[in-house]
C-alpha cells in the first residue's frame, strides 16, 4: 500500500485515512530518520501478564494497583 502523508503548517503529520484506520488516537510511535526516509514504530503497551509480572515479589499488590490494572485492560479491550 502506497499512500501520501502531509506535514501541516502546525507541524503535525496528517496520515491518509486508510493508514490511520489501523491505529487509535492514543497510539504512540517511536520516530526516526534514515536518509530521506521517516520511519515509525508503534509503541505497544504491556499486557496484563507483563504488568503483573513486574510487581515486586513478596509484596502483594494493593487493591488500588489491581483496580488500575483492571481498568487499563478494560480500556484496551474497549479500544481494540
């Protein structure tokens, strides 16, 4: 698929609708330049398993931490 993006006067990049439809407004990207190419890499959010695995061992998660995780997973499912 070959599409044309446009840099606006405000410095934002306007993606073609077909390309933009693959992403959500909250998505974030790592961006870098290689020669005359502009490259984007979607930053993926950690899964619930990754988030729970990051919790320190021996310390149970607080109810607030568990609530935050559940809320985040529900938001991801709603968007995706």
